[in-house]
């Protein structure tokens, strides 16, 4: 966007105020703003491409599989780290001669 286009963009305050017949700006009531927000939200939701039930099942299966693999990996690393820690704790006293 060029600087001219950026300057022409309205701020939220400018968008919410409209000129009256006398040329003075008046504030739009809060209920109008809320209604506009809901209209815009509904319009945006119509643009969303929703997944099919088959895609939902497939994506859920993939997510659960990845989480299960990650849990198994973390469990295995924790088990190995615990065994290494126990081995070090038992080896050091023997090395020192306790």
C-alpha cells in the first residue's frame, strides 16, 4: 500500500462517526455498532470453508496418533534419563569409597 492509501484509511473512530446534514460529525449509537459487528461476523463466517465429516475424522485420527507417539517418546526419554540418574547416583559413592 502506498502512503496515500494508508492516509485515506479510516480509523475505528472515523468509521463510527458520520457527518450529519449540518456537516458536523455525530457518533453512531453503540447498538448500531454491535449490529454491524454481528453482520460482519456472519458475513465472514459464510466465507469459511468448513471441513467435511470425513476430514474431521481423519484430522482427529492424525492428531491422536501424533499425541500418542509424542507421549510414548517422552515416557521413554524419561525412563532412560531416570535410569542414567540412578546409575550416576549409585556409581559416585562407589567411586569415592563410601
